[in-house]
C-alpha cells in the first residue's frame, strides 16, 4: 500500500494502492467514465499498456476503481506521467494530486518528470499546482516539446 504525503485531505473511504492491478472491466469503466474512449476501443491494448508501465497507482472506493495514475519511462533519467484519471464523482477531492504524488514517489531523483495533456480549462492550473511548467516557460533555458500522434 502507498502512503504519500497528502497535498489535500482525501476522504478516508478512498484507498491508494500500488499492489492491485485492476481487471479490464474496472479499467474500461473508469476510462469510459472520464471519456477516454480511444483507450476503451481496444481493451487488450489498454491492459497491455498498464502492464508495461513503470508504475501504476490506483484509487479504490471499496471494490470500485475510482482513480489511476501511471508512469512510463526508464525510471533513471525520465519518468513520464502518462495517465491521471479521477472518476467524475471523486473530482475536486484532492485525489488527483494524491495519485500524481504517489505515482512519482519512487522517482524523486529522476531529473525529468514529463507529461503531455489536453488543452482543457483547468489542466494548466492543476499541473502548475503540482510544480509542473509548460516547456516554453522553463527557465533558465527554454525547452521545446514535440509530439507525433498516429491516427
């Protein structure tokens, strides 16, 4: 079980785990609940993606999966936050911050913590509250971020 420092108080009824991989039904239900249908269109790929991750931290409300964060990368020079999901019923509870902190916990000495996210309202404020900056805002030198999405 994971017990990271809590950025905000999380309801006692929620439990963070790093030792319980959700089954495909629970994953599909959570990814569907947040509207990430590109993942749920190929459940076997979603399961393989989680299995290939460096770290997966899940949040449970009893037997219900209500949150997930996963890290990909090499764990030595880069830790990439690939997914952060919080079921809509549990948003604004501090759960997202807790999931990110728990996911990155073993990678405190890794120089690059990276993520790529949608340009939705609230995304920037959330990630900046966790210490992230947009690549072009990093000082003393500016960085560029590139991405190629395969359709």
